[in-house]
C-alpha cells in the first residue's frame, strides 16, 4: 500500500486546489468506534502506509452523525484526503465546512462529492457510455412504480448511490419490468429494506448483459467481468479486476483510448469509475464514485504492498493483474 501514496506524491491536483508539494497533503481516517485514538480496523493498512510520509488524523464518524467534529491524532491543516465511510451529501457538506473552519480543506468540494457520489450528478456526462436510467426523488414505492410505465425488458433497481445486489432476485433484479406484480415486489423489497439508508430516490437502470465470470460465493448473485479505476488529479492511478484476484487486466489500444476519454470528462480531483465488459465485448460504465469513500478492491492491495507490482509504462499493462503509474495524463 505504500506505493499508492508515493504515486499520489508525484501528482498535481487539478482545478482550484493548488499545492507545491504533494507531501504537504494530509489524510483523515475514521477512528475505531470503541477506541477513539485508534484507526478503524478496516483502514489500518492504509493508515499505516499514509503515515510514513504524511500527517494523519482521525475523527469520530459517530460524533459527526450528531453534528460534532471530534479530531484525534496528529494535527493537520491544508489540503486533506478523507478515507472512510460513505456520507450523504448534506453530511459531507457539514463535514467539509467544519473542517474548513479549522483550516483543513478536503480535496473534493461538496459539489464535487455530490456530483460523483450520486448517479443523477454524473449521468448526463456519461449517458452514451452507461446503462439507460430513469429516477425519481421521492424514494417511495408508488413513485418508483410510476417510472416503470412504458418500460420494457430487464431492469436493476437501486437508489442514487447503492443497490442491494447481494439480494439479487429479491431486491435488485427485475426480470421483466412490464410484469407489474414482480416489479412491485422487487421495488417494494428494495425501498423497505433500504429504509433510512435510502439516498436520494429510486433509480431504474436497464439491465445490461455482461460477460459472466461466475457467482458470488456468499450471496449467489451473478458476477461479471468488471474493473475499478481510481483517477487522481486527472491521471489513472489504478485499474484492477473488481472480482477476480490476480487476474490479468487486458485492454486493446482502442479501449485504453476510451478509458482516457472517460477520464477527460471528470471534474473532480479524486474519482472512481467502475467499468464492465458486455457480452458482445464492448465496455460500459457501471457507476462512478467519489474516490475518498470508494473501497480498494482485492487485487489493488498487492499494488500497495509490493512496489515491484507498479507499472510505469502503459504498454506493459497487460502483463499484470492491476496497474498504477504516474505518467498517464490528459
């Protein structure tokens, strides 16, 4: 994991955020809910790696939920990257403002966070390269069902951020949306089970037939050829196979150009793009996200712990299961 932070150190943020030296960037992690001065155990490896060259502080997510900012560990100031749990946009804005009052500036503004954390924020910019989608803002079963009028075929139901994909047949996948009884069953299950965790409203996304790679070992949901791309300061930082550990990443030159085109559309410093391969071999965007709250997926961990795994030449990328490099720019 050390290597990813070295790559960050050689990158220059875009937009209105300017620093002379990336080593001046600090990191802010969620603390352990029971031990305030310890990092949350899910971020232990990242915290240790970042701490070698950067100031790292902790904060209480639980206190933030109550409107209070509680900081622990090293004193930090200036440009800061948050690594932690997802927040609804209004909570992120509160978080951002409270940190700003203390001279701590998160790398993504509240507007940038919302743009890529919520599907309606990024959809129009990428609609030609992602699944056709419709959405509503009420978050109710009736309002969601009204979206289904006139639609045909298979659809996925989710909110503005997440689906319940591990409950594939009960609360995610609608085999034929014109079957009103089944559509209502799946949508109702989704809305009721999301409950207060539902973000924004309900989204219906046309189901895309993807190249299958198997089924999830715990939930049994179908899994497909999918990749997660971390983009920092306009540069691809990592691409890894989302589901298959140690699987080689293989793209054609044309596909790399397509990825670069997607990267060039981004208007934020730290973003993730999830892409998948359709059955016909073409690539499609599955979702975008704010990089601060996106998980590093399986094979990317090897990049962070083994410096020899990093690739600096794009022509060599097909030889590795994942790659990270510092010379890929707009």
